[in-house]
C-alpha cells in the first residue's frame, strides 16, 4: 500500500508559519509593554528622589520661592510624563491583548489541522494493517490448500 500523504500539508505548513509570526508579534508587543513599564517605574523613582531632595532643601534652608517654583514645574512635568506614559502603556497593553488573541486563534487552527492529520494517518495505518492481514489470510489459505492437496495425493 502507498505511503501516507496529507493533502493539506501545505495548509498546515502555512498555519505553522502564521502561528510563528503571531508568536513573534505577541512577543514584540509584550516587550513594548515591559519597556514602557520600566520607563514609568523610572519616572516614579525620579519623582520620589526629587521629592526627597526638595524636602531636604526645605528643612535645611527654609522657604525659597524660586526654588519651590522650579520644583513645582518639574513635578508638573513629571506628572504629565507619567500620564502620557500611562496612556501609551494602556494602548500597548490593549494591542498586546489583541496579538495574544490572534496567537490563540492561530494556534487553535494549527492544532485542529494537526489533529485531523493524525486522525487520517491513523485511519491509513488501520487500512494498511487490514490489507496486510488480508494478504496473510490469503497466503495462509493458499498454503492450506497446497498442504491439503499434497496429503490427498499421497
């Protein structure tokens, strides 16, 4: 009997490539979210450092209006950066979730085709076993007839 051939092999290979592509896109999206989170953490650290520095200055030297205004402007700028970074991060997280869903769909499609291929391959093997068993049965019957004819001839 002939070797098993999956007629949708090219489609399966395409699904595998698509899954790989989707996995890469999802990985890139997650990396962008992580990078943005690190930037946000850096802004938080900078804000805390600056607040501590301002407190030390105020305790040590008293009230200095010019310096206080500079700190106020800097804090406002940091707050704005945090807000913008947070909004960007939310958008990136949504994009990463979309990419994750696309990866899930792609993986399911590929796995469905793989299961179908396995099922067809199993059916093919069963048919091959059945054909082989029929051949063995026929050979056994022929051998039996030969042995029976030899016994009657003697």
